[in-house]
């Protein structure tokens, strides 16, 4: 295993997934790519960013701290903007030839997940590499 991709979104499950991915990458001497998807919403007249640049910077800073506490593997940050977060994660994993994709579990309720689906469920369905979901 040479390439691990960890998708983060600023949630606690995504930080737990990053800690797991960092420890695994450090022990295997694998390269870790940390993917931060910045979702946006298209309105009638505007494109609205979900996070500010400052919030994205805070997420990256916390991610760096987590990696340093978990073996500090060779890593890079990838930042993408996307309307469809699951598609962007799967596409990045394919383009980066990830051997493993690690992400946090969804925090939404069972009813909402049943009706709308979750990002992690969609990634599991569409990914071409193994996926580890961390709770």
C-alpha cells in the first residue's frame, strides 16, 4: 500500500478518520493525501461557499496537528471545490491512484440518511478502491 487518501470535512468523525489514516500511513511508510472538499451551493443568482477561507484554514491547521500526533507521515493537502462531495472524493481517489480511501462516518440521523443518502454511503457505492469508514 503506497497511497492513502483521507477525506476530511471538519467533523469529529473525519478527524478520527484522519488520525487512523495518518497512523496507518506512518506505519506502512505510505504517502498520505488529505482531501478537503469545500462544498458550494448554487443559488438563483449566486454561488454560495459553505466555508470561508478562514474556516478552511482552521480545518487544515487542525489536520496538521492530528498528523503530527500520529506519526507525521509524508503527506500533502488537496483542496477541491465541489457541489457533489461524494463524486469529488471518488474522482480524486481515482485520479490519485489511492490504494485506500479513509473517511469519517456520517453523523446524520437514520431517517435523513434513508431519504437523502449520506456521502460515506455514496462513496462506498462508487469507489474503485477499498474504503475504510471510521466512526
